[in-house]
């Protein structure tokens, strides 16, 4: 499985910037899936790919979009501080745990709302995202 490079975050200034970033990231994920030989792509597995945001005040936020368009987020334990920002951006109350389920139409607001709090981003090719716990199939 090819590895993604962690990239410094470049500030997004508009909805157009966020849409371009999302489109480019989707292309990068597709590229890595196509490059995987004998891995997830060849087995038809497309769950668990996403983005890892390293946050400037510590912690990581993992983001995955299901085939149904639902956003799954998972925060590392040291990223709890960002929960109020996610709630404000998405209009979704904070869950009891580290995993969030958000509507697909909140992606642009989420990326723009987190924009100034992200240090780096990288594509990840496998992360649990609690997929075994969620009824998305």
C-alpha cells in the first residue's frame, strides 16, 4: 500500500478553496487506491481511507466519508479540545466518545471552520473509523 506524505496545511480562504481541496484530496485517495496491488482496491475494499489532520494545539482528527456520503470523524484523546469547534461547524452536538457521525453537507463548513486549527494533513489508507460499529451498509 503506498504511503501518503504529511503536508503542511495551507490556509483556505473561501468555499471555492475548500471545494478544490476536497476534490484534490479525493483524487489523491483514488490514486493511492489504484496503486495498491493486492490490497484494498483489488479486494473491492474502499472503507477506512480518509484524511488525518494533525491539529496545531495537539491531537489528531481522522475524517472518512462513507459511500453514502456520511462523514465519520474520530478524535485522538488529546484532541478533545476541538469538540466545541466541530459542534459549531456541523450543528451536531458532541457525542459521548471520540467518534462523530455528521451529515455530508457539513464537510465544507467543517473544513473551513477547522482551517486555522490544522497544522498538517495526510491521506490515510486504513483507519478503523468505527466502521464495524456503524450501520452503513
